[in-house]
């Protein structure tokens, strides 16, 4: 369990078996302390932390290169048993858990093995989401967005170290669709808004530069979330974006609205309505806008 894991890491750090990983183990202990709250049962806030010797993890026969992966695996198992099954699958719990996975993985040198661990961490999240779907609070934004941020970071870390794009299956886009829908219905340009908030938000003490790949991944999540909206909501939002394109005098801003609208082009249910809306609009004095309306009318 979690307490046993923490104690085992402390014992390892003070033994000859942890000699090659002492700095990494210090960083991991710091990361684990920050998520202690995840492992306090709601049913018994004052439960005693008893750790028997036979529950301790022995690293004696584990190679130094396998110690961090072993810690990562134990932490994953402890989170599912002690937090998800007892304290619930809130976005906050998942956010804290996923960022701790990332911190543990980032103690390793950048190489193929680290890339495989990042990909493995996403796969574990997939399986957890199936068994314990994310629970959203009505107005909560920070924790769900933090979860999305860490998922993109894990994917990018896997890509950098494996030298190939990471392909998400349907599970993660499905789980974060409610958040993507909330942004799409509330903001003129959900994609730019999310990226702006990525830049502003605390990065959990991680050194991160938000780049084009973050934007590409979020774009895919948004596309999936938008498609899952009701047709009525999709039409209302599309009409609003088209109006903004028509009346926007700045071509740069109009292009941003257009790029947002293009996320809907693969929505077969919505496209006929986009064409119909475009056909009802009068030509404008701006060539750029008329080109967009012509494009929409042919969908």
C-alpha cells in the first residue's frame, strides 16, 4: 500500500541498493508527499498507519534500472485500490495522480525506456477510466484542465522518446469530452482559450513550454467532444462562429474563428446544416469571408 511504498523508498535510499538512484528517489519522495491526501480514507480519517515488515517492498533483487519502474507500478496499483475504490474518481484525484506519474517518469533519463513508461502510464489511465469514469463537478475547471494538460505531456514525452506520434484510443477523448464541450459552448475559440490557460496555469513545478504539439492534441480532443454534443447545440454554436467570421474586420481574428469552425468539418451530422446556414448569408465586401462562405456552402 501507499504507506508501505513510501517507507520502502526511504529504506532503499538509505541502503547500498539505492546507490545509483539517490537523487531520483529524493525527487520521487517529494512528489509522493504532495499527494498523501489521496490515500486518506474518507471512512476513517484517523486510521493508524501500520506497516508490517512483510508488506515492505524488497529491492534487493531488483536491478537499479528497474527500481523506478517498480515504484511507478506500485504507485499505480495503490492509487486504484486505496483512492479510486475508496475515495472516488474525481477529476482532482485523477489530476494529482497523473501529475505524480509524470514526475516519477521524468526522473529518468530521456530514452526509449522512458518513452515506453509514458505510453504505459496513458494506457493505465485508459483502463482506470473504463472501471472508474471521471467524476466532474458542475463548475470545476482547474482540476479537469490540469488532467488534460498532464495527459498531453505524457503523450508528448512518449513521442519524443519513441520518435513516433502517440495515438489515443477512444477512452481518453470520451472521458474528457464533457470538459471540451463546456469550453466550446462558453468561449468564442475553445482551442485558443485552453492553450492560453495551459500557459497561465501552475505547472505542478514542472518545466514545460506549451507548443504546437499541445495545440494539435487538444484540437483532437475538442473535435471528439464537439461531435458528441446534441445537434441543436452544435448548430447554435456554429451559427455564432459563422456570424463572428462575417462581421470580424480583422482577417487574423477571422482566421482563428475559421480554424475553430473547421473542427466541425468531419461531423457528418452537422455539415449539411453548415452548408444551409452559409447559403442564407449575403456576400460581404471582404474576399476572405466570401471564400469561407463558399467553402461552407459546398459541404
